[in-house]
């Protein structure tokens, strides 16, 4: 199926809102279905994995903890997804070494703005760029206009769905995934 102009059946924004992820959404799509590989690439504690649904993942968040919690699982054929449940992604370009493509996206709806990162692409250990990288322009041609923050978020998630071959939907939210802890010192600060 040609995904370059595909649209989801439901509002991606409304789904984030319904499943309590809209206040803060921090996700990475990775071009592999190997969950253990992803956990290693993000430097997660391999012994910390707990298979659970989204509701359980929310209940396991330790608000006072300084480690990040990442819910990792299959997204679509050839792709997995990692959602931060506590903390934020701190991985670096090198997590994509060995030919992997990682699409990273985050927003904080409570602030009503896209942060400096927005949607970022990493490939084979290199930073490829932000939203309009050459390789994905065909997927974004009809998504470059929006009038508010909600439409901007919707467009980013549509773009991710087009590239990966799957949009967010109720089955996506119902799927169990593995919750891993990424220690706060897994990725040293750069500054």
C-alpha cells in the first residue's frame, strides 16, 4: 500500500488525549522488530523488562525516580516503537549505528508548543535532520500547512505513520509492550 498520502481513520491528537499521553508525548520509531536490540541500543537495564499494557505502565511510573521508563514494542511490520513513560529520551545518534533508522518525536501539550527537537531522524549513527529531510519529503508534501499546535502535532504523527506504515489506533494502544528502565547515567551529558 502506498502510504505517501494515507490518512488515519481517527485523529491522532484525540487518541493521545484519550489514552493520557497528550500532556507529554515522547516516542521513537525504530526500523526493527527486535525489542531486545532496541533496549540495548537505548542502554536500558536488560533485567528491568516487564511486559504490560499502557495502563499498567502508567501505574509503574515512579514520579521521584531519576531513571527513564520506556515502553517498547512492535509497531508495524519492520518497525517498533518506544514511548517514554517517565523521564525523557536521552539517547544519542549512535543508538542508530549499524544501519538503523530512528525517528524521534516529542511534544509537551501543556506548554502548547513543539520543543526544539520536534521530529528528528537518525540513521546509521548520524543525525539526518529534522522534519523535512530529503528522504521523507514525499510523505510530507501535503502536511506542511497547519494553523495551530494541535494540527502541527497531528501532522507529525501522520508523517510518522506514513513512514512506518501504521498510524496510531485503538489496537496500537491496547497492545502489550515491554517496560524497561534506562538508568539516568546511561547516556552522559554532552555539556
